[in-house]
């Protein structure tokens, strides 16, 4: 029986329990998946308890994706590459960190028939780094980065030299891209909103706007993009995509593409 959970601060809004319980039902895996609020101060004790047998695995959300790194015993290449973890598997007292955001994001693009060549990326935190690395691995040649964190921006430029380019003008970057990704908390319920969305008017028809925020379901960014005739993609797509990859990491069960499509549609109906 798998004992799984998601940790964060706050984390009560998480939809991960709904998704993973549905995946358990679909595959016949016995177990439970719950929500565990964990503050930064409580994180070391939580990881220690997990290694002691309290949990078989857990997902990690803000603000722990990078803070948890020194508490783990090992990292997968994906997690090591981006320097952030969103999934941890525990076995025989060892905790191994993984990052499923990137592959889940790229898989969601493929399912939606979105094939980017130039990407405007807002934010260089854990999710932004994972998305950027996965896009580069998928063959994207140019990522225009708009970030308020200078240190994080420089780190991502160093991680992907020649691919990541600073976007000095968000309007110019909006015109050049055919995919924009919001990897910041802007627009999330209870967080600061975008001060100005006029840059969307610079985007050409056919450009996709992907908001990794999924609370609320239709953010102001997505609503404005839709009104301008752009392709608006909800953060639910990434949430489902990364969860499927995390489920495989937890259980060893790999879902075939046809099953993923059915589960994706079923979950979207449940979560809308």
C-alpha cells in the first residue's frame, strides 16, 4: 500500500490528491494520497520522518522545491540539472528527488499540438528552470527570459547558454515568440496580479499563452489572451502532465499514450 502526500506552505488548495487518487483507481494501485502542510521550519523533520518510514513518496510545491535539495540522499538527472525537486520517492531509508515539471510540460504541449520555436518565459524559479531545460532538450533554440530576480536569471542563462536570452523589452519578446509561459505566481489566488497585460496585444495570431497557475482556473492572463484570439492554456495541463510522470516515479507503472489521453480528459472534467 502506497502512502503518498503533497507538501507545501500553503498547500490546502492542491489538486494533487484528486489526480493521484484517480490514477490509483485507474491502475489498481492500493494506497492513500493526502495533503500535508509543512512550513520551511518543519521541512527537515518531515523529510527525516519520511525516511523513517512515514511515507513512500511525496510531491513538493512552493516554497520547498529548492530548499529540500540538501535534505535528500540523491537526485535524478532531471532534478540535478534544474536544481529543483517536485517529487520524492522514499525506499529503505533513502529519499530520492526528481523533477517531473519539465517532461510533464513538454508532454502537455505535444498533446495540444503546440510546437514552439521561440518562447517568452516569465520567471526563473523552480518551475521556470524545469520548463526551460525541458524546452531546450526538446529542441527549442530560443527562450526569451523576463525575470525580476537577477540572480535567478543569471543562473538560468548559465544553465542554458546560447538558448536563454534576456528579454529587455517584454513587448518585443511577445512579438517574437509563438509560446509564452507564465512561471511566476502572478495572478494566483491570493497573490499579486499582473500590473499590465498590454504586451499580449503584440503577439501574433496562433501564439499560445500557457499559464502555469491553475488557481483560479481562468486567470486574468488567460482570459485576456482568449479575448485577443490567442491560444489560452490552463495550468491544469501541466498539473496533470507532471502528476502522471510523478505517479510513474512513485509506482513504476508507465501509462501508454492512449491511456494518458483518456485520464487527462477525465481529470479535466473533474477539475474544471
